[in-house]
C-alpha cells in the first residue's frame, strides 16, 4: 500500500469513530435529559447536521447547551477527550496493522 492508501484508511477510521462516538454520546444523553434540558437541546435535524459537520466537537457544545453550567462543560470536555483518544488510538492501530501485514 502507498502512504496515501494508509492515510485513506486512517481517515475512514477517524470519520467512523468521530461520527459514531458523537451519535452514541449525544443520543444516549438526550434520553436522560430533564424537560428543561430537553428544551435547550438541538432539534433532530440540527443535531444530525452538527454531528456530521462538527463531530466530535459538537459533543462539547451539546453538553454546554443543555446543562448551561461548569459541570456540563466538564462532562462535554471529558466525552470529547475520550472520543479523540479512541480515534487517535484506532488510527495508530490501523496504520500499525497495515505495516504488520506488510500490505
């Protein structure tokens, strides 16, 4: 494989983890919101657009919008960090696997 092919695989992994992680966290959190928090959440179409355009950074914004306090910002930042760490780890693993298989 060429370096461009490896980069493409890493891009696909990154997009999958970023979007999938954001969907998992935001949709799961929306099910647990109080009525007041649910009113501040994005409408479904806006949420989906934010996820596809700005994932995983929209996770942080979601928690800030719905919680409106420092605790919400901290939770959002923690989830953002978790998604980014998993994303980077899987990108590294994909590159290492390609090297190990000598593709």
